[in-house]
C-alpha cells in the first residue's frame, strides 16, 4: 500500500524498468503543477516588488534645490542683493548632487563671489520630496501644487479609518447576529435559501455600490438629515457595511458550524436553553473564527476602492461629524494615477501609498490566518 | 411539574426575544439590499432593450447604447480566463493531489489568501508597474486581463481544490492499485469526477471578473472608444468602468442611462452567480458517494 503514491523509484526486484512514456509524462506533470502551485507566492512577491520598484524612488530620492530656507540663510550671510536677484532663476530647479547646484550658482555669480556661501549651498540645499514625518502626520495632500507639493496622508488615513470604522459599527453586530440566526436558529430549506441569498449579496460589484451611494443614498441622506451634501462618512459607511456584511456573515457562520454538535448536546443535556447554549457554549467555542471573520471584513472595507471613491465625496478633510465628506487612501490612488506622469514625484507618491496599503492588508490577512490556524490546531 | 416553573417561562421568553432579535438583524441586513436591487431593476430595466445593448454610445456618451463596453467586458473576461483557469486548476491539482501539509504548503495557502485580500487598487498598481510598463504591453486588453486574472486566481484555486478533495480517496487508491501513474489517475478519475465542481468555480470567477473596475482603470480600459478592439493589444471600453465614467465623469448624462448600465452589469453578475449556485445545488443532489 505504501508505494501507492510513489511512482519514482523503478522496482529493482524484478529488474523491470518502469520509466516508460507514462512515467515521463507523470514526472513532467508533477513539475508543471508544482510551478502552478507556487504561482500564488510568485504573484504576491511580484506585487510587492513591482509596486516597491515604482514607489521606492520617492522615499529614497534626494534633490538639491535653492528653496526658501536656503535663500533665507544666504540673506543672513549678507549675500549682496544683486547676486540674490541673479540666482533666483535657479529657484525650484532640482539638482541631483549639491556640487551641480554649486556649479550652476558659480556660473551665474562667478566662482569668487560664490565662495563665502559654498557651505550653505552644499549643505542646506537638501530638499527631499518624501518626508516620513509629514507623510504620516500632515493632513495636507497637495501633490499637484505649483509652489511646493505636499504629500501628507493623515487626512486620507483618517478618511479611510472613519469610513471603515463606521461600516464596522453596522456590519459587525448585524452580520454576527445574522450568522447566529442562520447557523443556529433556522434549519433545512430556509437555511439554504438564506445562505444563497447572502452569497448573492456578496457578489454585487463595488462600482454598482458606488453608483447606489451616488444616486440613491445621497438624495436620501439630504432629505432625511437636511444636510447640503449626502456624499459623506455616513453614506460610504452604510455602503461599506452592507458590502462587508455578507462576507463576514458567511465566514462567521462557517465558524459556528465548525463547533461540534456534541458541545451543544452536552449543554442541552445539562438543561441549558437555546440562547444559553449559544452564548455560553457555541460563541465562546467559535470566538477565534468570529474574530477572523471580523478581521477579514475590516480588510475588505479597508481596501475597497470604487465604492468609497464614489460615495465619500472625495474631499480632503479631517472630519468632525459623520456628515463630513472625506477621502480614502484607495480612492486617492484611483482618482489621481491617471493624471500623474509616469516616474514623477506624484506618481511615485501614489505607489508609496500602495506599498502602505499592501503592508496593512497583508498584516490583517496574516493575523486572521494565524487565528484561524490556531483554531484548526485545537 | 417540569414545564411550568417561573424560571422556565422566563427562559422561554428570553429565547423567543433573541430569536426575533436575530431574525430582525438578518432581515435588516438583507432587506435594504433587496430593495436597492428592486429599484435598480425597476429604473434600469425599462431602459434596457436590444437597441440599448447593441448600439454605440452617442453624443458624448449622453445617449445611445453600450455595445463597445459589453464587447470589451467579454474580451477582458475571456482573456483573463484563458490565463487564470489553466493556472488555477493546475495549482489546485498541486495543492490537493501532490502537496503534503508542510510549512511550504502553508505559505502557498497564505499567499492565496493574500492574493484575494490585497485591495483591488493595489492590483491595479501592480498591473501598471508590471504589465503596462515593465513588460511593455502598454494599456491593452492583455495587461488588464492579466491583472484581472491574477486578482481572481484565488477563486479558481479555492473552488477547484474543494471539488478535487471531495473525490473520495478510495477512487484514487483503486486506480493506483491497477498500476496507473499519478497523472493518469488524476486525468481519468479525479478530474472527470470533479469537473462540474470546477466549472462552478469558473462561472463564479467570470462574475467576479466582469464586475471589477479598479484593476482595469489604468491597465487597459478606456473612458470612451467608439470602435471595437481588434486584438489583445488594443484598449477597450468595459461595462464596470463605463458605469463609473457616466455616473461621475461626464456631465449631463440622463439618470436612466446610468441605471440602465448598472442594471445590465448587475444582471450579468447575478445571473452568473445564480447559475453557479444552481449548478452546485443540482450536483449535490446527484452525488452518488
């Protein structure tokens, strides 16, 4: 029996060489399906490599330019007015090394005249488009600004977080409730019907959800709450909640189903009522699976693009109420990638945002997977 | 004597309360979506006729039909399937028939989960970085379809793996004992016995692929192209992007036109899904083992 799945070693006992055509085909197929098997790993690595390749230049890039602070320093050093005037033509121009910058200045005002300011020009002209601190803490995202582009993602992060958070406020209780109802209270055909319905709801494309937010929920919010615009956190939150709920319900229901029936029977034999069985036995036993369901729902709404692009109002804003319009990270990429020139700072900044999104969703999925695997081991 | 104690009555009341509460929660989750679908059908269904499906958009997309977008979506989905179905089925065969439960297999599984979980816009960035720029496919059906194919690969892998694993081990063992090689067993026994389950997964993938917008936005789908694509290196219109464009980017589009596009898109996706589900239910009833 043991050699049933072994086709490699030719039998030495009877000297019969089994390496005929079928054997070679078998080997070839084994190699081919192995390559296909690892394709998922290749693609994940590929995704990371390619978005990093396009975006990392932005993080690492150093420019040298005569920016305002350099002019201020030059003025402090008492550079003559005429020379200051002369070198303003270089303002905003980018050089790859400080020496290039110095040479350009020397060319205009002469080597001798530039000598006293050499130190300032070389050392203070460093001008990086990416600034880790402002990238994470500045709420100003103005990549197309003529004067000085700013790449701060705080408002975008807050936008994504507020919409996802609001969506989860709706989706978590309702989908867990629905999972308990479908998994524990109904049986037979009714259960099948509800499960199929939930599965169908999960299939509605996100662009259709965005359209629903735009043309159905938007006027509804304006009418109900008397606000000037209905494209806001409330709108996108409701939509994302409705989008994430079917997925969470399905996974949570699977987690409840995985609790062995003998747990329920033992509790019922002790005289527990149905809801006692559910809350004291089934839910605690399935808690890991339920947490994983919630995490995957969070990951899903976090990465949702088209629906938030269309329903949040897409204005950069630190919101103070659920009636404020916001802008999400995913939506920013979707809206701006088309107009950013390939290789420009703006383009690379959007890929940097992509790296950030990739890392966050990767972490969420990894955590959910670890939790679920913990359940399987138990 | 047992039935009527005060505690028991209270318990039963609480249970009834919870039952109603959970039923309400389920209803509140499903009902709005059903209402939304009904409105979309009501407002969009009246616009859709053969003329709408088979004519070009006219007057800057403010009137006319959706023919190029419909054809474009069919192109995108077909090319994506050509790429992802063989790859996904082969990967599922590896995972179900060859791989043992090792750390390496676990990493593959993790990669599959992540491939499904990475935001669609990140897939779009990957498509731009890899296919449009690095491999120089340009913005074309090929680049867009490869992006879509990679994104929906987990759907094929997971559903195929499930249906392969549903074939009982005894079938394989019987075949091996007749002296068949592993591949002969898979080809003659495992695949024929799971082909319908695999088809179910493929139909599901079609519906996922047809509805995706973000991954095709920058890789191959155009806002407006009055002519049909001639080869996989052309750009094309797509249903999903067309809905986005006429709903947000073009001023003065009559409302019912957008509803019409939304209705066609959703009818396409839900029909595919229902087909896949019906197929699955039918198979389950027919299974002999």
